[in-house]
C-alpha cells in the first residue's frame, strides 16, 4: 500500500500504543513522517521501526504549550495529513476528580487538538488541500461515570471535527474522526490497574468487567485504528468530511 506516497504526515502521541501503530502504517504507505510526543526515548524507538517511510523526523514537544506548537509548526514545510492522536485518560470517581485532573485531560485531548489543527490548518489552506484525522473514542457517545473528563473531551473532539470540517471544506481541507473502542494498549492495562484499585480483584478481571462482550470477540489492535486513519487521510476518502468512524469490533453500534 502506497496511498500516502510522497505526502507529509504528522502524528501526535506517536511514541506508543495507537499512535505508534498509525506511524508504522504511515511508513508502510510511503509517507514522510513527523512524529510528535513528549517521550523522546520512546519516540526514537517508534522512528527506528518506521522502515519504508520516505523520511522520518521526530519532534519532542509538549502539545499543550500553544506558543511552542505555533513556533514549531511555523518553521516546518508543507503538512498534508495531521493525526491528532495524543490522549490521556484517568479513572476516578465523580467526587475524587480534582481541578487539575479536569484541566490536564481537556488540555491534552481537546485543547491541543484545536490549536495544533489551527496551526497546521493554516498551512493546509495555503496548499488548498489536506486531511485532518482526529482520534476520538466510543466514550464520546457512551456515559463514562469513572472517566468523566475523558468522555467530555472526546465528545468535544467530535464536535470540533464537525465544526472544522464545515470551516475548512471550501478550502480543500477534510476533517474526520476515528472512534476506537477497547484497544490492546498500555492505556487499557492502566485502566485495568486503576479499576482494580477501586473495586478490588486483579487488573485482568477489571479489564474483562470494563470491556464486557465485544461482538467480534477480541480487543482491538493499534493496526485496526491505523488502517481506518490511512483510509480517511488518503485520496480514497476525497469526498468524506465531517464524519466519525467507530473502530470497535461492534462494541458500540451507533
């Protein structure tokens, strides 16, 4: 597959998990990669695995620092695809959520996606083409009583996706979202540990209780999300914008 050959693709949260999966898929598709994360060591590991990419550059960047983001994007060349993947989640009961918990989750998951899209979108408008893919979550449409800031932030990502699609449409820039379900990543393992701490039992039992039945009978893999991202980013999806695609094995069917 080389449906992104010659195109430059920026991926946030690329050091691990779904972000790493998207980076590896982008490399196989022949993209020029800009990999962004705060974890410099893990980011370099991802870059080393991205064989097949036309080029790979890493940016160790705190994407919640708006001025740093603007300064960095300003000195880069054209960006054809932006994947706003970076995200965090914390399991806490309603009355345990502190202001700093709320602010941190919303800053990473929603605020950073907006301001990075603002900076990159300006370049895309000048190019009169581009594709932004936001990684939301099935949590955007389901109640998350033990992860309220996360659910709110991902609902915001869906609203942001639609609003940006309406704004950028006449400029040749498409904006879509992918909503992963339960993914076999470090984040899910951490959720298991946090829920086990709250309810007792083992992390493995907590994950099974949290996930419940999935019609397709398995957890998702980062590559499952990555292939959906590549489709939406490519010219194959040239008439698709403002949409959200669940990648969850039927865990959610809306």
